[in-house]
């Protein structure tokens, strides 16, 4: 069919040409031999000229093919990702680096909404950026995280300009994951340094202010006691003895916390989790602090089912329980109630210590576990503290992969809860 058409086409052209030539032959006079030779020569020159022009054309065609190839590979293999998006953010064209950045074959990306690859949490930034690109004539920039097809994430710096016809926009993407991660690392180590500095400040402030106070009371009242004993004046000595006793317990408690804290800070505290009976651990703690409960007439109820076990480091969880229960005692008025409970669900044990004491204000709750902000208030019997106990609890629970928090409506008591995942 094609051949027929071609032969017909060329045949008819040939016939037309011959007809034209025939017309000329009839209308024009015969040429002399010299003129004919001249004409033939001119025709030959013209033919050579045409052939040369043809060659030049072929060469320039080859040059332009090579240039197109060169620019196509420059476009495709540039380290930057290039995208052309329409106003609906649909991908109209892109280079290979762009496809690699989003982790999908280039041919599968045509007409896909670019925002599909923008990670959650960065979509608002990207939307504001793309709106600005279409609304302004000047280049816009933004920094977003992309979630690739394989769920890996990369950080990109994007520059965007609107096309001349204002129908599309051109985006240039630069992978800045390495520098972002390095920056993140710097920020993290800066935070660690800040925390270390706060730890150091806390340590010095504790040493300077808090360590002295129980000893001042102990020495002062011991002197008074000795003086009165000398004079055989026994009035009020029971009270002095009681103050000496509670101050000594407090000092002991405090020094224990301080020691454990410094061991934890210097990495000298080992972490040896094992399966333990939580009720037994609570009872061990209660033996030590029961005197205070009796003295303040506070009822402590342990509502835990028999043989309830958790996987935890014994000495760390003892410290946590000791702090939470002695805080509950400290901040509950005489005649109050403390309830200790435990439950288990989804491989996580939850332990809580609740009291019906003075409660904690909302703005204080958020600061309780942060060393930079923690502060201490006096107990219902004027008991002093350091604000170190909960910091220590937080450190130890975190080591177990658990969480600790406080609940209180600011008036009617507090509830401290911690979780321990099955290790
Ligand atoms: P300390 O008890 O030595 O001050 P903690 O870190 O154990 O240090 O507690 C910090 C602060 O948290 C306490 O001073 C108090 O203000 C508040 N707090 C802790 N437990 C309770 C509680 N059960 N009821 C009310 N306030 C509490």
C-alpha cells in the first residue's frame, strides 16, 4: 500500500516535471552548443553546491542532536532534582535525580501530586511555599522532609519559580539530609551539654543549701538536748529527740538519693532487670518509712493482686517507690490516705501511688521531672526537700523504657504513675 502510494506519488511528480520541461522545450528556442555547455556547467556547480549544503545540514543536525543529548544528560544526571509542576502540584516532568529523591521510577511519576511525598508535619510549609511560588515572580525557598516510596526520609532544600506563562512552576531540589542530621546531632549534643550543666548546677546548689539544713537542725537540737540534760531539765526533750530523729532520717534519705543520683550520672550504676514481685518490693520500702506513716497517722493501702510481677532493676525501682511513697507521706496531712496499685495490659505494667494530700498545681506538674526546672516545696509538717527525688525516678524509669507522670487537680491529692514494659 505504502509502496503503491510512493510510486504513484513520485510517478506523478515525475510526469508533472516532464510536462513542465516539455512546455519549456516547446516555448523556448533551441540553445547553442556553447550555451548548453555553460548551462550544464552551471547545473553541475549548483548540484555540488546543493550537496555541500546537504552535508552542512547533516552536520548541523548531528551537532544539534549531540547538544540535545548533552543537555538531556546534564538535566537527568545533575545532582539536583528538577521538577516541573502544574498549579495543582501534579508532576509534569522531572529528571532522574528527582525520581531518585522520591524513590520511584520516573515514568511512574507523571501526573502524580508532588505533595504525596511531602512528610506529614511539613505539608503546611510546602503548601505555603507553592502558593508563594505561583503568586510571586521571585524565587521562593523552603526546607521540607520527603518520605520516599521505600519509607526512608530525606531532607530537601527546594527553590521554586513560576514559568513564563504562569501555568507551571520549576522546582530545584537539593538533598540536605547529611547536613540536617549533622545539625540535629549538634543540637542534641548541645542539649546534653545544657543538661549536664544543669546537673552540675543542681548538684552544687544541693550541696550548698540542702545538705546543711538537716545537720543544722540535728546539731542545734542535740546541743539543746545536752544542755537540758546537764541541767536535769527534761521539759520538751521528747520533741527535740523527735526533731533529731526526723532530721536524721531526712538527711539519710537525701544522702541516699544523692549517692544514687551521682552513681547514675557517672554511669556507675548497672542496669540488671529481672522478674520481681512488686508487692514484696513495696513492703521492703514500707519497712523503712513506716515510722513516718505512723507518726502522721497516714493509712497506706497496697491494692495489688497476689504474685504480681514486673521485670525491673530491683535497686532502681526501690528508689522510685521510696521517693514516691515518702513524697506522698510528706505532702499528705495527718490522718490521710495513700493507695498503691498495679495493673497490667499490652505487655506493660503500670504502678501508681495516690494520696489525698495537698495536690500539685498544673504549671508545677510539667516541671517536676526536668532538672533544669525542678523545684522543691515543704511538706505538710514543714519537711524540706531537694527536688532531686523525681528527677532520679524519671532517670530510672526511662532506663527501663517506661514513662512516669503525675496527675493532680491542684487541690485534692496527687497520683504518681509509672509504667514498666516487659523486658
Ligand atoms: P523533694 O520531695 O525532695 O522536694 P521531689 O523531686 O521528690 O523532691 O519532689 C519535687 C516536688 O514535687 C516537691 O517538692 C513537691 O513540690 C512536689 N511533689 C512531689 N510529690 C508530691 C505529692 N505527692 N504531693 C504534692 N506535691 C508533690
